[in-house]
C-alpha cells in the first residue's frame, strides 16, 4: 500500500513539473569552478555550452576563497529565458532576456541559481553559460543601479527602431566611491558580425570574443564619448540585418571588469525575411533614382540648356560625396552633432564639388553621371547579396527625418562584401567614364534639344521671332579641330 502511494505521488509530482511554468524540479546543472581564480587571465572566465530542455537549477560549487564576486551570464539565441537567485522570483531577484546576467558574492564557497524557460521552442534550447571571476578590489559592473530591476545590474538593455538601436546600462560601483560622484572610468565598445549572417554559430562565436577585457580590446571598436547623451546610454545607427555586439569595460585603480555583452540585429531575427532584409534600402534607392531622373528630364525638356543639367548632375554628385564624407572621414565627431555645423559643412562640400568641376564641365558631367549611376548599380546589387553601402544615403536621410539621429553613433561596418562593392563601384565608374568619353570623341558636348528643333522647323503663332540665339548648333569634324559649326540656314551661324 505504501509503495502504491509513493508511485502515485511521483506521478503527480512529474505532472506538476510539466504543467507549471516556473517549477525547477526537472533538471540540475553542476558547475565546478575550483580551478578558477581572479587575476589569472587564463582561468578567470568559465564557459560552457549546454542544451536547456527544462527549467534548471544551477549549482556552482568549489568557489575559491580569493574570489571577491562573480557575474553569471546566460546567452541564448532567440528565446528569452529567466535567471534568478531566488526560489519565488521576488522582485529584484531575476532578469529576463537573451543576454542576461546576475551579480553574486561567494558565500560558503557555493551558489545556486534558477533558470526558467519562458517560451520553449523545440526539444531543447542551446545556451552559453559564463562565469566572470573577480577580485574584491575590482569595480562592480552595474553596482550603482538606479532604474533596472535588480539591485546590481551588470547587464545591458537594448531597444531598437528601424533607424536606431538604443543601448542602456547602469553605472558601476567601487568600495568607498560614492555613486553620486562616480569617477569610475567606463568605455563602450561594439563589434559587427558578418552581414546578413543570422546563424547560431556566428552569434555565439561573436559573443565569445566579447566576454573578457582582452577580447573586447582585441575585437571591439571603441565608441567615441558623446557630449549630448547620458554616459550610460548610447544611440547607434541601425544596419538592419547585421548583428552588432555591445560591450562595456569599467576601470578604476588599474582594475577592470566587464558587463554582460548584448546583441542586436536591429530587427526581429525570429521573423528574418519579413523584418531583417531591409526594405528601407529599396525604398531609398528607388526614391533617389526616381526623383533625380524626373528632375533631370523636366529641366532638359523645358529649357534645353546644358548648363542647368550639368549643374544638376554636379549637385547630385556633390550630395553623394558629402554623404560619403559623413559616412567615413567625418563620422562620429562631436562637432557635427550640432545641426547647423553638420549642414553647413555638408553644403560646403557640395559647393566645392561644383566649383572644382565647372572649369571642365563636359568631362565633369560625364564623371558625375558615371559616379551616380555606378553607385546606383551597387545599391541595387546590395539588396540581393547584402552590403552596407546604401547606408551612405540612408544615414543622410535619417539625419533629416529621424529625431535625435544626430546623437547616434554611425561607425559603419566594413565587411568583405562591402570591400568588394567598393571595388565594383570604382570599376563601374572608370568603365562608364571611358565608354562615354570615347563615344563623345569628335561630337558636340550635348545633343540638340528636340523641342527647339521642332519650334524652328514648325513655327507657330506663339513662336518667338528671335530664337536663333538659343537654337542648338550642328557640329561636324574639321581638319583643324575636333569639330566646328556647319553653316546652314537651319542653325544659327557663327
């Protein structure tokens, strides 16, 4: 009879474990950190991959006496999980997300954490568990937390829109240093993954590179300090579909520690095709090309004056050149966070492009058209094969239309595909110039305007009596020069 009761109790308990979302009686994970000590680069970070099949209790054993505190991190690819140091999930004891972590001081040489699966997809969930081991004299990441849900917040919070990614963190603390007058140095870093690579392997490989101070300094790109946003809040230009890892190093008295790295693709990677393939690129490409083509056609059809069409091409190429400068050389300078400074320099670059080009207008016009058309080809190609060169113009558009984009970190990715696109752009530019110059050899700089030819051949009551001064000229090859005017009654005589 007793045996039957025991069997029934076990069956009921197993059913309870399956039905309850936050019951951790399913699996247990034991981590032995007896070999890990602070101040030893090779043995101060514990890493282990494991498949989460159920809610799990994590036992950390054999914590050494020289360990002042440690940060436990859990990283998953898409699905959120909850990490807690409390059985009942009381407020301030847990954090939820895909890149999460908690602070813990070693007590009795052991610690216990509880890991809960929020939305289970598939049979198991691959995760990376990390323990950063620190000395008691190291700065404490997120120790001066003011707004996050845990007492100490060593993790980062990420929000994104179609145009920007916002990364928030909390100030660090140090024994004897007031949180009000916090003088602990903090530096932000970021690292790009490969363009449009949403594989789990790339995701975890990138995270592993940004777990330690040495790794962040080696692989990360330092984010410039900004004068206009909070010290622990950064805005980044979003390169949709390109994974970006954010990391923080905090330093004090030659002691360093790191925050939990966080990842964003600027989109919902669980809906990759719908959310992450960047329709903004297509819209921008089409809009720029369509507007430029319509304006150029209307001006030429209405006035037939080469001077106007030349200047339109020079203005557009100057616009692209200015956007390129602010995408590369002039990017992320505090001077240009001010709207007035940004647009004055932007306009100055356009004017300089026009002034330099005017003395040789014919060849400048050919170069401008080749420059613009080759970039348009690269923009179209990038939609199908990936690449970030379309953001040269997209970021300029965002500067006009997106609130606070002047505060965003641009620092664009430059992957292998982007380098190939730059080489293709240069190749198409040179090829286009060569073909047009060879085709125009011995010909007039611009063909006659059909509208004026029609007026001359078919005069109407409203046709001006004096029109010859605007009439196009007919050219022919001469022995003493490349071309000359044919003297006919149909064209204006020189």
